[in-house]
C-alpha cells in the first residue's frame, strides 16, 4: 500500500465569522506526512495576519500567532493522531481563532492537564522517530508547554486543548478586530507607523504617543511591551524576577521576545548599561516606559 493511500491527509478551511457556517476557502492536502505538514503550515500562515517589526536597518516579519507554535501543533497532530480512524486532521481558520483537530482521543492515563505539564505518550513510535530524526519533534514532552509559553508571550490567550474523546482539538485565539483599529487601541508612540499585512490588504495606521525617532512596531510587539512593563512597574528588577512575574521559564526566549525589543524601543533600561552582564544587573522603566505604564493603568 502506498504511503498516500495509508494516510488520511489534512483538510484546511477558512470560515467567515466564528462558526462553521459560511465557507471562504477550503483545501485538502494528501501525500507524505512531511508534505501534509508543510502544506497545512503554509496554508495557515497565508490566512492569518502578518505584521512587520523594524529594528535598526532590518525588517522582521511577525505573524499574529507564533509560527513555531503552529508548526509544533501540526507535528503533534500528525504524530499523535489515530490512523485507525479514516478521518482527516482538520485545520480551520475562523475570525477569532485557528483550530487544529487531530483524530483519536487521548491514550489511557493521559489528560489535558498532564499534557500541559509536559507528560507525553507517543501513539505512533515510527512516525515520532522519523520526525525526531528530522528535528521536527521531541520525545521529552516539552512541546506543549513550549507552545503555551510562546503564545502567551505574544499577549494572546493561552491555547485551549480539548479532549473530544474521538479527537484532540487545539484552539489558538487570535487578537480581536481591534488590530485594524490599532490607532485607537494602542495609542503608544507619536508619529509611529503600525503596519498590518493580511492576505487581502495592507493597512497602515499612525499612532500618536511620543517617539521622536519614529520607530516602527506592530500591535503584537505592543502586547509584549505591555506585559513586560506591567511586570516591572516602578521597581528595579533582576531578569529572573521579571520572568517569574510573567510566568516565563526560557531565558533566551524572554530576552529575544521581550527584553531586547523593549530596550531597543526605549521603554526599559539597564541599571548598568555599560556592563550588560553585571552580576547585579537590574532593569527599570524609562520615562517613556513610565508614560506607557500610566496609559495602561488608566485604560484598566
């Protein structure tokens, strides 16, 4: 039996609104597991919002949901699904969420809570070994906790994992429609351009809040700053203290996603700027950061 005949494939779709009522687009991907993974992954990225972050001379594309979180969830769906059920993995994009459903309920002894804590039971050992060899999968159960942390770092709601008995569903909740109204909602930096790119249209919004350099960030970067700034508040804090308040564990992820962008944009400063690795290094809000903190406190 050919591989294409053995595997049930992946069905992808976009619906208008938040229910399965009005189709906007639908696709079905067959072929090898790797082909299914790549096609479904590219499909999701093509249907969600894409923003641009400018740091110095470089432009970085940033999707509204972390790319790696989507990829790891698709890998899990392929590796852990039941191939005894002649059904497809379903990947559906709604206005408020991206939904990935894998056939087959949880194995005995495994619960959603235990999955979120890093416990894993591999259903398809051969596939897991192939994906492990390709460096697309880890046996150690760290995937789901890492996905949760990545998504929360974007200022998004924690992914929802649902045991449907006949399948496992993961919901990635998107930012609400305020993204298209960023000028009214964010109110961050004076003369700052926020660029939001979708598969249909590019919207440019100019905010007014006080950055004379005219730096460019997107709405997702604002949400990262928001979490960091609220955690630091009016104190001088060590890195580990900030991470504890934010509920984060991975140092490099925290530095790359939160701390460095906030410092580069002038919201946070180091107590010892000339010695970044100072053993007593702490971080505090600049005047710009304190102004944003006041805005956030007023809005709340």
